[in-house]
C-alpha cells in the first residue's frame, strides 16, 4: 500500500510543480519579448548578457521535463546545441554562427511550445497556471517565427525585408525581428517592416492564420473551462 501512496504523492507533487513552472515560464518569456530587447537596443544591456534570459528559459524547460518522449529528447538536444553556440559566440564572430544559432533556437522554441501545450492540456483541473501555459505557448510561437524570419534574412539576402520602404540589411533588422513577429502574429501590421521575399511572405501569412485562430480556438476554450470550474460549488 505504501508504494502506491508514494507514487500518487510524487505524481501530485510533480503536477503542482509543473503547473507553477508554466507561470514562471510565462514571466521569463514576457521578459524576453518585452523587457530585454529595448535594453539591448539602447545599449543598457550587453547582448550576451541578454542571452542569459533565453538560456534561463531553456533551463526551466529542461527542468520541466520528467519523461523520455521523442519531443523531450529533441528539446534537450536542441537546448544543448543552443547553449554551445551561444557560449561559442563569446569568442567566434557572430557571422559564422548566426545560421546555426537561428536554426537551433527555432527548433528549440517549437519543441518547447509543443511540450508546454502538452503540460497545459494534460489531465487535471484547469487553473490559472494552465491558462498562463497557453499564453506561454503563444509567446513561444511568436519567438519561433522570429527565428524563422531570421533564417530568411540570413539566406535570402538584404532585400528580403524592407524597412520604411527601403531594403534593410541583417544587422539593422535582427534586433527588430521579435517586434516584427508579434506585430504580424497579432495582425497589427504597422507597415514599418514589410516582408518582400516569397519565403518571408509565406511565413507572414502562416503567422497571421495562427495568430487569428489560436486565441479563439484554444485560449478562449481554456478560459471558458476555467470560469466554468470556478462557478461550480465545491463538493
């Protein structure tokens, strides 16, 4: 009887820790999207120090994993790859590593988003942490698309994107890709940065479709479940 109780206790503890980690992950992502980029752009924060936020997010993602699924292995492998590349970037020129860095980061963000959704939609009561987990997955989608746009900018050349109607080079564009990605994802479309290359336009179309459907289909459903559960009287 005791081993059964211990297994149940470990499962319940793991679920509580995972639920709370979804909230922590959301806060780290908000810092990555909203707080760190302007600090780097105005020179108040070194870019390599800002990478610590990304690596902290990866560390939390690795800590969240307790299984040995294929997605879990992919995430750990790509997280390790991102860590190696960003550490190597302290000594090697950025131009030699940017393509590999963008690819590893994109795959890593996609897999972390998948795992975050898996934890969010796992069996159990829908709580605030689960709702924040769905928001974290949405933020991860935006960051993953930013890396996809970065890959297009690297390999399609300086004319792949225009800024204020003029071709823009990689150095001027890369710091604004998170902004461009979320403007596209939320269909704001300010028009200061526009995709010109065919691959960039296709990415933008896919991003808009996800940005329109995701909040309605998933976030709306989770919020309605959460509200319904809280309206029910306790047993």
